[in-house]
C-alpha cells in the first residue's frame, strides 16, 4: 500500500488570479479526472491560466484547465481542455450559485494540489479589479518591498 506522506503538494497555481481579482472566499473541491489526467497532473503538466468554474444543472463545472495528454497514454488519452466536474456539497453549490449571481462575482481556480492522495482544486469567489486597483496594489507591494529592504539594511548596520 502506498503512503500518503505528500499531502498538500501543489501541482499548479494561478498567480494571475490574485493580480486580476479580489479573492473574497475560498472553497476546496474534488475534481473528477480520468486515469491519464491524474498521471499527467502528478507529473506537473497542468495549467490553470484563464480557468474558471460555473454552475449548471446543480453541478459545479471547471472550465479552461489545460491538462496535457499523458505521454504514455496512447489511445486512452483525454481532451486537454475538457470541462471537468467538481465535487462539492449541495449546500456549498447553492451558496456559490447565490454569490455568482451577484453582479461582478465569478469562481476562479486558484490552485491544483494533492491532499491525502486525492487531487483537489481551491476555488476562489472573486470580484474583478479595475485598472486603478491593480496600480494601488502594485504601489503597496513596492512600498512594502522598500520598507523590508530598509529594515534589512538597518539591521546590518549599513544605514
């Protein structure tokens, strides 16, 4: 039997989501994958850029996640950009549906990772940033970086 020592191992992250959106809440969901998709994800061949989730017919679906075909998969390979079902409780889906129907909210895939041997995705309930919000965030980030640098120099005694 295999050991499950590699818990919370991240396979893919969507860093651009934090730049383009304000993340209000996060949810953890299981992903329904085929065998070759699981093998490809574990090798690190997944990309979450421009991925999002939607709710249709009472189910949560993940769109635009690119999982490259597994090299040894031959005829059993999968479509790289197919829609994938997410596993959530009914009350979570109902809550997400209520949030998504509000103006400006969307579900964004933030991270694809392994937890206790299962492939999970972190979903973020996100609100879009305007251009000036992105500039403000960049200015704050730069100010923090300058403060940290000055603090390090002061500790070394160079300032």
